[in-house]
C-alpha cells in the first residue's frame, strides 16, 4: 500500500495578506513544518500551489518534494485537491493545508490506519463540523468524485465528499492522541501567528529537554 500527502498552498490569503506557505516562522517557511511532520508517514509529498511564478521559490525551500501548479482556472480548494489527486501515486492520500504546523503525527497515523475499506476518513467535531483538509482519501475515488463535482459546477469539498463512502472520526477520539487538538489549529491572522510561534517554541523546548534528559540517562 502506498500513501501520498497533498499539501495545498493556494497563495495570498485575504485575511493574512500574503502567501502563508512561504511566510517564515523562526526562519523557516510555514509549509516546511507541515512537510516535516507528514514526510515520515508517506511515500511522497506533493505541494499544490496556485501561482506558477512561485514554483522555483517553493522548490528552493522544499527540494525533495513535487511542486505542482493548480491545473484549473477557478482556483477553489477543490481544484487544488483535484490536481493533487490526479497526480498522486499513493493508493490513499492525506489532504492537508499549508498553515497547520502543529500537526500530530499520531493523529495522521490513526487516520491512515483507518483508511482501508473506506473512500475517506475525516475528523468530525461533536457539533457536526468536519475537517476535510486534515483527512485521508482513497486517491482514485476522490479524483473521480472531485472531477464529477467540478464538471457539475459544484465547487465545495463537501460536494466531492458526498459522493464517497466516508468514515467519520470524532475529535473526542483524536483528543486522546492530540490533547489540545492542535492538529486543527491554522493561521488566518497575525494574532493566530503569534499563538503558533509560542506553541512551536514550547514544542521545541520540550523536545530539547527530552533529548537532554535522555543523554543524562544514557551517557555515551
């Protein structure tokens, strides 16, 4: 079984004011955090961007990933997903946004493990709200469903999802792996960015402390 990760980086955000994927946090593009988290779990990572002129810049920051330009003119989220599904080699594909640097590998691994025998595995909140951009899709089925939706002029991810056999996973379950559900925390505003910076710094310090204690316990 092969797995792909499709990371959507649409370009300039109206609320954020610039290309979030390339925005640097601690000297590293936001999208790099996403790629680093997902790369050990899949056979390939695909980045789908909307601006052909930025392919070189993305390639410079992410030299070992495939950078694709959205093939469709209407530039909706579903068009980026469709481009990714069309080109992915994996039997299943993780569909992710570029602005969720606090992704939990345990959560992504859970979603991948539940994918067999389903066309999609999608997190769902108790309110009924779903997270289609932190989800796993059977690549070929998702491609066909996306294409049909687009041909009918239905440009929401929900339209594509309605054509699939979906397993919904409660965030109450995911919370057991990702206590604060930071997997779903994304950057829309500068205020969000400040919180992301603080949380990333906390994670970095936690990892550093863990490595330090490990060296004390197991000296060379």
